[in-house]
């Protein structure tokens, strides 16, 4: 089935100061990826050769990352990668006022296309999926909209998700957006399949009524009128909807079974490569249960941590249960535990950064301590 893709990558979610200077979709993952790499690779690996990325909030980092589409096999004459941001005209002075509005402001992309279906996904989730499976499910059920969902873990706070109720055939009986009292443990993954012409019709209708949110103003509002179906997914999936989920996602990459999903089993997740040498471990350096990015120089002790590109750690320093982003400099005899160091943080000799288990301390980008 021919389909085009739309990735919503404009939000900053609830990641605090980590997204003061970047969109959530640009967050670093697993020592070498950006979050956007996962849905973008899924599109390409599913044979979807026409993909639009809708950006808004602090999009410079994303635009730099997407400066060449060839890494995701989307550098092509027909179709390819499209990047849309809000723009001002004499008739339009608005930023994107919601997810539906962001698509509507670029509705020409839909109207000039001829693909039958649209795969609409969030840009702030880490997973691997063949979208053809969802499209085939959508067609088999003759659905108007298909929503991909999963069962939430028992300890998950469902108030930050869309919650579904489905029958034995997969028909969506009800959908609530971020309910205070969820009636189910089935959560939407923010992945949808819909006919292109129907999406255009729904966007025109919601815009005429000054409604701008895809979930509240289309899914929830039309849940009884349209045929909504839920497609179950039970693979690895993590959405970056808070500091804890971001921390947990990176710690998950220390597990071999999770890493193998993305790095061992084809098709693979692609990213924009950097021309840097492998990490260097000087005499006395130790790394245990850790991921070390390219261009890093390690002199101290690393345990159960994720380090990104070009990180330097001094002699006698120890990093445990932490995330250290690109180009950080850690001096001699420093101690870091349960922390997230954003890009270009500098710690002088002897400094300590200690957070709480499950509640990491965050050091903002560029801080010198």
C-alpha cells in the first residue's frame, strides 16, 4: 500500500531544562542517536519514501541534524524528506496552535500527494516498527483511523497518555486524553494510520471551528462517528514525556536485549554519522556496563552510564548511573552519580554531582562548575 509519512517533532514535552534549547525529538539517545532517528528510520525501513517532519520549538538542532536526507535513504527526486516549520504571511501570523493545526498549515503537502494513506507519528518516541503491518491491519478492518496502542506497565502514570477502550475485534469504544481516572491500561503510542483524503476533510472541518488538536478535536470528538480501530504492539517502546522516561530510556540501552533490537537485528536505525575515532581508554581507565560515544577519552571509572561523543574524563574520576552528553569535560577526581550532564558541561577538579536514584540531578548545557 502506498503511504506518505508525517512526523510531529515540534514539542518540548515535560523535560524541563533539557529542552530549554532543543525540541524533545532532538534529545540524544543511546550514545549516538537522536530521538527523531527512530521514527524516521521506521518510515524509510517500511518503504515510505515521502516523509514530512513538522518542527516548531527550538528547531535549529533538528534542522542541522536533517541537513542531509541521504542517511535515511530519503534523498531522492520523487518524494524524499520535507521539513516544515511555522511561517508568517500577510494572512497567517500564527505558530502551530496544535498538532492538527501544524498539519493544516502544511495541507498543501497532503493535497499535492497521491498516496492513499498517511502514517502519522510522534517524533519523541524510541521504538522499531514496520508500519506496513499497521497499514495492512487498517485495510483489513476497513477502518477510518487506526491507533497503535500497548498495555501500560502497572506502575505507569496513565495521566500523561491517551487511554483506549477496545473490544475483542479491536474496535475503539472510547478514547480519553490524559484522564484523571483512566478506565483502561491501554495507552495510545501516538501512531496513526488514516486515509489521506479523509485527513484533509477532517482538518478542514476542525479548522473551520477553530479546533487545533488532533487527539482532542479529531480522535476524541469523532470517536463515535468514525470507525476507529486499535492495533496492539508489544515490542519495545519508550516515549520521552518526562525526565525520568528519558533517563530510563538511555539506561535501557545498557541492556543487550534492547540494544540488539536496534543495532543487531535488521532493519537498522540510522543516524547522521560523525567522522570521529573510537573512544580512547588510557592506562588505568575502567568501563563497566557502559556505552561510550566516539571521540571520547576516558581516564577514570565508568559504571552503568551512557556517554556521548567527545567526552573527556580525568584521572581518578568516577561516573555511575549517569548520562553525559556531547563535549563534556570532567576534571580529575570528580564524582558523578545519578545525574544528567547536558552538552558542553565543564567540571573542574574534585567536583561532585550526586542525584537521587530515579530522580537524576540535571546540569544545564554549557555550565562550568
